[in-house]
C-alpha cells in the first residue's frame, strides 16, 4: 500500500530527522556527537559573516552548544573527522571506513587534474610533503611555502599545498586540527583511532550502508536524493538498491507545498515512525546558509516553497538579495531571509535588510521574536547588541 504524506507531515518528518525538533536542554559533549551522528554530517565553510557555518548549524539545533566540545571531539577524542560529502564537512569517525571508497575515487581523478597545475615535478612534491609530515607533522600549508603565493583562489595553490590536499583527499593525511581556519595535516594513522581504520565494506555491502544510512537521515527520498546525501554512490547504484530492496521499503507519495505529490521511498513501517516524530518548536530561528535542511535546494523548495540560493559568487549588481543572506525558520515554515554582519570591533550585529516571504506579516510579535533570536545569535557570535541599519525593512 502506498502511503500519502501530507505536506505538513513531510515537513515535520524532515525537520525531525535533521535535528531541528529536539528539546532545548543542555547539550553535553556526548549529546553533541549523537546529534551529528543523527544529522550525518555538518558542513564546514570559511565565511564568518556572523559565525562559521558548522558552529551556526549546531547552535540552531541547541543554543547551549559549546564550540570547545566540537574541538575536543575532533582534535582530542578522534570521534569526528573532516572530509568531503558534497562539500567539506565534519563527519562521525565511525563512518571513516566507508570514506576509503572516496579516497580511491579521488586517486583516480585528482592526480592527473592537479598535475596539470604544476607542469614539472608534481610527484616530487607529493613524495616530499608526505615525508615531511611523517617526520615533523602535523604541519600546515604555510610551513611549506617557499615563495609568495600567486594571486587568486584555490586554483593558485602553491605546489606543496596542492600535494597536501591531494594526500588529504586520497586518505594518506587527515586533519589533526585547525589554527584559525588553517588546516593542520598529519598522517591518517596518527589522527584516526585504530578501531575506525578497519577495511572498508565492498560491493553491495557498501552500497547498502550508504543508501540505508542516507534514507534513515532523510526519512523519505527518491533514489536520486539517496545518492546525493553522502555523494558516495551513483544515482544508478541508488536506483538499483531501491529496486533490490523492495521488501524493506514502502512507496510514499510526498505532497509538496503546492499539493503535488512526488513518488518517494521510505522504510517499511514508516507510518508509525512518522507519527511518533515531534513537531518542531514554534520559535523563530535564523539558519546558516549551509544548513543541511536546505542543502538540497530542490527538495527544500518542494517541501517549504522556499527558493534559496547563496549569492556569494554572484556579481554584486546581479544579486537578488545579498552576499550572504540567512534563511529564517519559524516553526515548520521558512518565513524569510535576513542580510546581516557581525562587526566585532564595534560589538554589534548589523542588520542590513529583512525580507519576509509572501503572505508572512511583519507583526509586532514576529519582529519581537526575530529581535530575541538575533540577540541570542549575537551573543553566540561574540557581539553585544543588535543594530538595525537605515532601510532594513526595505523602506
């Protein structure tokens, strides 16, 4: 029998599986690890307009989140590691064996591509960098710089930085920690605890792990959404997994915000599980632009009717909203977006512009709730007060 999931229920399920419906009690270090395992991963990004993405994502789920707990889990306990899903992310180390598939894939693709950046001696740099880290590590890219870095972005990495990233992306090195936002690279065997350096699953067992764990964290999904979650298997592999696991799955018709249903899959017995999941708190929250709720833009638009794009790389004159605009969640609805920046010298959170979604009123209660959330977020970011700049309401 096909289950039909109303849009309100679909939003409730997805918010719960993404950790946004949890109670607000004190979050211990163990609780933080469990939260990240539940979500699956937390994206890392260097932009700190208000706060770095990984901290903001966790804060949005529990305001008692402590940065030092994340640092301890990453750098002391070895319970988390940094690598790639669809982008750079913090991932439970229990999943590390499965990332060996990504390492193997990177070895096939990166060497030829990155060798073209450095016409002579790329292999020499690869060997030299690994030997120095083995002998002296952990080391940062700046420990290798012998000449001024050329202007530009990541495509102008100096050869040693390229070699460090190659070894990280292919598994010989791991991130031992960061100074500011600069990675410290060390040998994988000195970063990842031995119990998690087990041989990887292979073949069907690996695909089953990747697809099962993705669907658990999505609640319901198409085969394409399952493949995209970890970015470890291909869409075709996910499609075959669905076809060969019909006895474990149930068809689900998921209503979008416009009422149009989309054929998806969920685990057998999902109706009882879905009914047991809590509704999200009614309070208003400002999310990170990289929040996992919005990672799959098409899914977010279907479920919430919220079209969101990060315009960092869009020329200023072509931006619809702004350089780094934050989504606003209220209960189970996306109600707007806000352009703001923390001025740490002045101790202020400067609000440049607020946009509410069509049909969302700028009521006194909603604006008070926004002010409370901004004060909370500002304290977390280390500033003292919120300043609303001229024209912030779009007058």
